[in-house]
């Protein structure tokens, strides 16, 4: 089937111009083009139309009647394709003939003709003496008809002018001027100041003209120009109350306060040439409502101004320090006056105080703090501020806290003649006063004995045993007190109250050595014998100890030492024990001894003892004479060399020392 190339579906042409309606078709076989308009086929009989070789329709010198919808049909053996094209013929505006000079009487409605035609429908506007009329804003004066003509509803002399009607559309424009003359008396329904002036009435006819002049004076009641309804002034400052009034004739201005006329020639008030009122130095009494009265022959105008005199805040509270126990409540006063009523704010140490569960600012401006804590202590500033200024008052809050003793120990142990420092560190507000008691007796400072240092510690120099005891530190301030008890124990180096001595005993006797020592704590007694530790009875309470050997022997002789020791140190006492041993014969004993005559005889008397025994020999009760032939050996034995008959007989050996005496008898027989 044929196809028709795309082309505009609407064609616009100006009146009497040529137009081409495009319709280029393609197909096999080549399609045949035919055109129709309103059912009429274009067959070439009309010379204003022709079908071009590409199938388009050309219209020469378009008429208004050519406007319409055209149908292009492309046909071949395969079928037919159609395309519609709209033709719009534009016609420039034209204004129908009519009167161009119209004369009417005042208040007689008249119509200025401007009937315009054209395609599309022309837009119409009017000018008066060259100035565009705003018809929408002057609907009470003018009305525009649908034809374009202008109706002047109630003409006045002022409506006399040259009016110009302008019409236009897309094809062109047209204008026409109409001169309007409004005759008769001048009536001004709502006279304005602009109407004042010289008016001339001109009467004309074919024979000539005549003139008459009239002057119109318009009186205007006073009006007060923009005036503030309220003014503020700070006390003692000056203030201008404006009152500029206009009117014809010029108004006379007077002032009232609270409805009573005021004198403007005094020291407080001064009226300025423009009508404003000047208050030189405002006081609180100047506050109120002022009325500006403007009067002339046409009427009176009133203007009211409410004047507020602002007074900077003054704080009446003067207490500079508050002292409050912890957990109590306090109210920091800030009674302030001013106009307007001042706003109160509080600062603590330079930072604004925020209200909380414990802190709130009362309606009086006071700051109330409940359950005060140490952290509430500080420098507080109350600030009262209004539009006139601000004022501040500072005060100190001191939160008293009861003393609390800390970082102390409960037991002190020192050595005799040393220094003891009993600590007592206490916190509290105000700073606590610290005193000391010993065994419930108040201590006063004694030179060389007790000294209380500023920190609260108690110093004891050269402590003695009697300084031992219970000490109580008491910290006191206005909020309460705290106590702390410590125990002081003075340790003393042991000292012997019972010393060892040298002891001499006889073998078999009882040895009793006593050792007693004093000291704090009670010394422990230990014993040594020849530097070897031995056990002995000891009394831990009295510091007394005894060393007892029921039957001493020679082996018990030696050096005994008693050592007394405690936490301070130790001391030692030494004693020597000497055990005497009675003489004892040694070796075999034969009561009868036979020796050869002329030979040698050895009579045994070997003895041991301590001290070494003294040995004496006797024969028949007579002491033996020692000679070269008869000798007593070192061991006590008696040696007889070259025995003779007289040597035979009964011999007795007697051994003696401090511990005792022993004797032995024997019979010497010589053969």
C-alpha cells in the first residue's frame, strides 16, 4: 500500500498569500494523488489551486474561505493512504468606521466605538492622552465591551481627552483615535487635595468663546503621620515623643498626659516646632499615656503614645557569706528591683547555675539549694538584668562538713628514748581543731615532751615506758567531731635485776643458777654452757629463769652465760662454775705387798681429785721422811729404793683436798 511522508498537519497562511499543503506519497505502482475539502474534489478547474508533481496542493492568494480541513489520498493497486491537513488563514485586524469626535454632557454615559474584526480575534487596549488605561482597576469608571468599544459610565470634565483604541493579532494591528469632550458643571464627588487650584470654564460657539475663573480651596482635617504606639526610655535619659501632623490649614498641636493638658514650657517638657514633645530628663513619674492633639478648621486628630520609664535593677540583698552544715538547705538571697521587673540568673565560680532537683531559682530571685554538699562551696554571683541595664551581687557559700579522721594507724611501737609520732589527719570544713588525750586526760603542750604539730600529729621526744598507753585524737569543728584511738607501746632494752656469780661446788651437790631481767616486752632468757645452748626453766611473765643441776659432776664445771633478749635488743651475764672433786684412788689396790729385801718397792697411791689432792704417807702412824732413798712420786706413790728390814711395816697413804680426804693402808713385807 502507498506511504505518505511525514509533514506538518497544520499549515498557517496570511490572507492573500500562497500556501503549500505537503503530501508526498511513495509506493509501487506509483500512487495517484487526489485532494478533497469538505467533500469537494480538486480537479484543476480553479486557477487558484494546483497539484504539484510530488502531490502537494498549492493555493494561490489564500481567502478566508480557504480555511478548513484538507484530505490527501494516495491510491495504487495495493490500496489507499490518507492524510489530513488543517489550513488556517490569518486576517489582520480592522476597525469598523465610527465617530472620532464625540461631545457629551457630564454624567451622561457614552460609548467610544472600536468594533474590530480579524482572525484570530484581535486583543483590544485603550489609552487616554497617551497613557494606558488599567480597565481592571477602574471598573467603576470604565467598561470594555466584547466588541472592543469603551463605555465611560459617568463622564466628568476630567474625562475630556483623546482616547486611542489599539487592536492586534498574529496577522497585524490597527489603531483609531477618538476625541471626547465632556461639557457642563464640574462636580467632584470626593474632593481631594489634588483638586485644589484655579478652574476655568470655557463656553464656545460659532460666534466665539467666553471664560470664567474659579479658585477651589480644599480644607483637609489633620492626620497624624506614622506614630509609635509605645516608647521605652531609661530613667534620667531624654526621650522624644514624635507627633508630626499634616492638614490644611496647618494643624495646631497640643499634648495631654492621662487626659490632662501638660505645660510644655517647663523644665521637664519642651514642645518642638514640628509638634513633637521632648522630655529632657525622664523620671519614673513620667511614665504614662501621652496624647498628641492636632487641630485645624477641618477637624481634630489624636495620637496616643504609651511611655514606659525603665529603671535599671538594684539588688537590695547584702549578705556576703552563707555558712551551712552539709545536707542542710540554704537560700541565697537576691532581692532586686527595677522596671521592667529584672530577670535573675546565677553563676557559680564563673559558670551559670543550671536548675536541678537540688537547685532552683525562686520567684523572688533567690537561689535555693537543698541537701548542700561540699561541691556546692564556692563564689556565687546573682545577676539582675532588664532592658535598662544589669546589676550583680557576689557572695560566698561555705558548706561545713564534720571532721573525718583518715589514714591513721591504731598501734605504735617505739623504743625508749626515741621519738614517737602519732598521726591524726582530719578533713572538714571549717578546718578541724585537733586535741589529744592520754588515758582520758587532756594533754597540754609540754616543752620537750608533747608537741602537737599543725597537721594534727602528736610528737613525743625521748619516750619513756610511762608514756605507753591509750591516746585519743579528737577533731572538732562547727559541724561535729570525730575521734580516733591509738595505742602506744614503749619498748625497753632488757636490764638484769638478778645477775650470775661464780659458783664453787663439790661434786654431787646441787647447782642452782638464777637470772632475772626486766624490759618491755618481757625478755626471753636463754642459757649457754661453754657457748652451747642448754635448756632451763623460764618464766615468760617475770623474766626470771633458773638453771638447776641436781648433782653436779666435774663435767659441769665451766662458763655459764644467761642472755636476756626482747624486740629492742639483748644483754648477757656470765658466771663460772667450779665443781670440786674429792680425792679418789686410781689403779688396783692390794692391801698387802711383798717385795724383795734390798730391792725397790713401789707403794701405789695414785689419786685424782680437783683440786689436786695433797698426799701424805705415814708408817706405823709416823710420817714418812722423804729422802734420796725414799721418794714420793708426782702421782703420789711412794718409791723405796734399796729396801732394808726397817722399811717393812704398815703404811698409810692419806689424800686430802678441799673436797675431802681418803686414805689407804697397806702392809709391806720384805723377804
